[in-house]
C-alpha cells in the first residue's frame, strides 16, 4: 500500500535550518508530483511547496520563497524540504503528500513531522 513517512523535524532556533525527508513506498514514485504542506495550531493546512514528477518544476508559497527548497531523489524514493532562515511563524506540523500531477489533488498523506522554531 502507499506509504509516506516524514522525518527530520525538531526544535531549532530562529535563523536556523532543518531538512525534512519523506520516504515513499508502495507506488511508482517517479510518476507522481510530491508536495510539502504544513499546519499550524488553529490554522488550515497550507501548501509549502510542490515538485513535479520529473523534478524540473517547483512552486512555492510566497512566505517561503527564497528560504525553502524542495527536491527529490527518485533512486531512493525520497522527497526533501530544505528549510533555511527559519522563523517562529514556520512552526507547524509538516506533511508530505502525493498527487498525480502538480495541479491535481493530493491523494495520499504522510503522518507529519513537527517543526518548532524558537525566537
């Protein structure tokens, strides 16, 4: 079955960096677009960034452009989110998601990983 497992979250000081990983299994990873979303307490889940199935196209939320980078390694079935210059407002549970294409709906989610940025 489809499985997405996030890792790499934790506590970091403002201005620091973290790299999240999402390990995928149970499907042909290279055929799908992969996304990172986040959800802060009391807020709706929001898109952070997405990478298309070939890895040639990425889109980001305005709030993270220039600070976060999404990438994928199809040999290891893993999608990454490199987060630099973290701010307290980046504190959230981060989820990876799968979609057929970059503009289609997410049809599978991971369990999430907590990122906490202290000021």
